[in-house]
């Protein structure tokens, strides 16, 4: 993989990951995918990183998996495709969901297929006015993968998810916001600035409390009430051992703004 295909920098406790193959609308090669997975794991482990932004260059956020970049398949053996998805696209989606820091998608253009699912796996989604979301799988005669069948109905409900996945029509940024897929739509020229402002605000927050909150919310639709309540209580028990929890409570009592350190 060309190292310039994924740009990365850490500044102001924000890890910025930028897909950089604009000529291919940032369609993901296996090398790019593994690089993004590794950077998300690094962000989880680095106490100096407290928020993550994923975006792309050019007219595309991510046009999905690069179907032209892989080796030509020979005779296919049963289990090959499932293994490829489990170790590839699904690992990418899981890496976003499991990242211990808040992840913002700054969708600058087309987000199609796996690219749409990469965005939807993020904790917050900002979209430029020119952004589009496309469930392209049915157009190619394929079943949605990369976690789409898990993510989309949880965000918009099964009926809307079926409409989007059956027809594969492009969804504008405004319509995506109306359906609840996008937190906010901003003018194209303001996307980077807004994403940075949101990330810096998250980076100034109680990092461990946000990580535990993310974990609770991501699991909330997969469990019953008793298990959810138990998980909530356990998370608060863990969180109360952190410096930031003590600081937040002290700041409330002392009527001042808290100064969180991410610990």
C-alpha cells in the first residue's frame, strides 16, 4: 500500500484519519483497511488521543471496498467469502464500534457500500451538503455486508432499512439527516472546521466516561432490561474510580468548570 493513501496526524489530542485516494473516490484497498484498523486500535491505547475523526479527500468519503484492487478469484471454496468478510470488512466496522475513543465521521462526498457502513459505525456523523449515502449492494446483486444489516435497522428501523437496501437509491445529506443517519449537515466549506470543533470538544471531555457510555449505548439494543441495568451499574462503578469523575463532582460542588484529563 502507498503510505499516502491513508493520511494520519495527532494534534490537540485528536487523531485524524484521512482516506486519500481521491481518483478512486477513496475505495478501500485491503492495505488501507488494515491501516485504519491499526490506527483505531492505536487511538484506543494512547491516553494522549481522546477523539478520532475519519474523513476523505476529494469528492468521495469512501466508495466502498476496492473490488478492482484484489486478486482475481479462482475456484471458490465454500467458506472463502464468509472468511474474507469476517477478517476484512466486518473487522473494520467492529474496529470503529469498539474504539475506546469517540469517533466522528466527516462525510465529504459519496459514502457507498462499505464506505456508508464505515460512516454509520461512527459515534457521530457530520455530512457536507454534497454528501450522498448509497447502499449499492443490491445494484451489484449482492447482500449488504460490512455490518450494514446490523447497523442500518438500528438507526432507521427495519422498514426504512429495507427500502434503502432493496432499491439502492442515493440518499442526499439532507434526507440522511431527516432519517437520523446524520447528526448535522453543514456547507461543504465548513465540514473540516465543524468536525475539528466537535472533536476538540470531545477531547476535552471525560474520556473514560465517554468510552463506557459508548459501550453501553452500542450494546443497548442487543440485551434485555435486566442485563442493561446491570451493565449500567457496573459501568458507573468503574467510572467512579477515575480522576475525571472525581473532578466532575468536585467542580459541580465548587460551581466551576471541570478540567478533565482523560484519566
